[in-house]
C-alpha cells in the first residue's frame, strides 16, 4: 500500500457530489480507467489495492461502520461478474453515444456511473465487508483478465507457521497462505507487512 492510498477516497466524494454541479469532474473516472488499463497488464489488480479511489474510500471510510462479514462466494464467480461487466459497460457506452459528444454530457455519464457504483459499494460495504463490491467490480474483473499471472504474491512454505494473520488482514478475504495463484489479490501488501515470519513477498 502506498502512503497516499488512505487519502484517495476523497476523489470519490468530489466526483460523486461535485460532479452533479460540475460534470467535467466525471473525466476523473475516465482517467482512472486509463490508468488501470496501463498498469494491469504488468501488475494485475495492483491498482485496486494502491490507487483505486473507491477501494480507499471503502477501506478507510466504510470500513469503520462495516459489519465485516464473510463475502459470499457467488460474488467471486464469473456467473455474476461477466453479466455485471457487460451490463454496466454496455449501459455506459450507450449513454455516451446518446450525448453526441457534448463534453458536459459525457462527463455527466461518468459522474452517473460513479454515483451508481459507489452507492452499490457503500451498501455492500456496510452490510457485508468493505471490499465486497471489489470482488465483482467490472474494472477489477478486467484487470484480473489483463494481468493474470503478473506480480504474484509468493509464499515461502519453510517460513510460514500457519498463524492466519495474513488471512485476517487481507481486505479481499483470500486464503493468502495457500500456494496457489490468486488473480483477485489486489497487491496491497498488508499481508506482507503483517507476516511475523516474513514468509510472504511479491
């Protein structure tokens, strides 16, 4: 996790609220899309754990009031993720086509998408777990596909004592100390920092 990560959540608030009066703020969403598209082929879901404004908002704001319940397994399934991806991306593209390229209207489409997805993430974050939305977020799913196998978490089985600390601190609720590829690891590094035996690394 970067030093700026805890503070990026303010961007979600600025775009979701300020964008209603100043639609050009919606282009911040487009900038986020572009950034993650550039990073993900090399580092998988690293953006999610380090630069995602909504991820920061949910971790450090919603996390204070979350019930911190287990994330339902169906949320991780492609049976849910693919329709959500197609539905939201299709809706956004359709709305953009209707704007006829007018700058403020295009910006408002991005603002609307930000409000819609942030509302869903807040609801799920409070009711279940801060990163519940992230398990099937369309951008997370895209990064998972583009960066599969890149920048993987490594475990030294000779050092691991199965204390479970890594699983406790993982915001995505992954089985961190299993020797297996974890395409939904968001590379936040919290498990690496928490491991008492330094058995984990990237």
